[in-house]
C-alpha cells in the first residue's frame, strides 16, 4: 500500500479520459529523456549521474505505462518534472515530514452525531466547487494551498462564483503563531491552516490569485521573470521557524504588494472549526 502511494505522488495525474502509452524501447526512451531534460531545464553533474537519472526516468516511464493500462479510458498518467527521481528521494526532498495534528478545545470541533453516516466516496468536482490543480513548486507552502483551496470551495458552495484566491498573500503576510503548541506560520518554511484562518480573519479578507499571484515556489529558469524572493512575513518567529532567509526582495513582499482595496468583495472568515476524529 505504501509503495502504491509513493508512485501516485511521483507521477502527474491528468484529469482527461484519453489514455496513451510511451514507447519502452531504449532508443525511444533515450530520445524522450533528452527532450524532457530540455523542457524541464535539467542538468546533471557528470555522466554517472546522468545515467542514474536516466534509469530512474526509465523505471518511472514503465510505471506510468502500467498505470495507464490499469486505468485505460478512465484517466491518464504522464511524465512530469519529478520523473528522474525515485519515490524515496521524492519523499525526502519534496514532501514535508509527518507532523502530529494539534489538539483543540472541545468546542472547536465539528461533532459527528449518532447515526450519521458518510458515503464511501463523494466528488465535489462535478459540482463546480473545486478550483484547478496547483503546483507549490520549491517552497514549503502546502499549508497555505490547503487553506486557500478549502476557502475557495466553501465560497463556491455558498453560491459565489468559483474563484482562485491568493496563496501568495498568505505565504507573504501570515506570521501568526501559537506559542503554547510551538507552532507558527513561517512563509516558505511551512505553517498551519488553523493559524492561516486566524490571519485571514484579522486581515479582513483575501485578494484573488490574479491580483496577488503565486511566485515564491517558482524556481524554473524558464519563468525567471516570475520569480520572487519575498521577505519573511510580519511577525515571523525565528525561534519557532528557524532563521529567516539571508536576503529578500522587499518590493516582492507583503508590505509592498498587499492591497486591501483588491480584497474579494464579501469574502470574510468569521470562524473556523476542526473535524472531529469521529468522522
């Protein structure tokens, strides 16, 4: 089970119903590898490393073909920028380590009543309340993405237009902390959704992603004009977060970019609840 999970996070799931298979003969894969390297700006330190990366690429390609055969006509899998990494390397370099969830006061939880049953599966996508897949890039900003995407869904469920909200605003501006639990929101170094909700409540709202675009995780040289080096958020707690970045671009930071006049009209966070383990 763990192995299949690692494969899933390594590959790119494309939400289409046209399946395809890559050629698996060595010459075809070598040619594809060279094209893939150019498209993803990959450079390796010597022949040995390049050969090692090619072998991983080859293994992943064969796994993709296996999955496409398994789910033929239902969905499709394809190569992405992580295709030269092993599952264990992806887990150690890209994913954050497991953390215990915080425990809150009893009145903070949504309680599951007796006789309350959830369906085995439920898909919000056909109901048009889920925004598109996002890529956090090379930044520890998953906490901000999960916060914002939850709000996007709640906003749409309430009858408002489906809208991409600004993740970058939360990454740049949220320096909230929970000292008793030793948790803090630390910009590109990680954070907690429950603290992010508190920041958004105090800030009074959110800008759209169009007005305050995501850039802190984009290190692709092809997108150099989109790169930014935001300074730590106001209130950054170095004791809980660790040392701040040694250099930053003040013009690409919260104090320079945040414009409350551009907050999405009517969108405010009044309160937040945690889900009880009963669910």
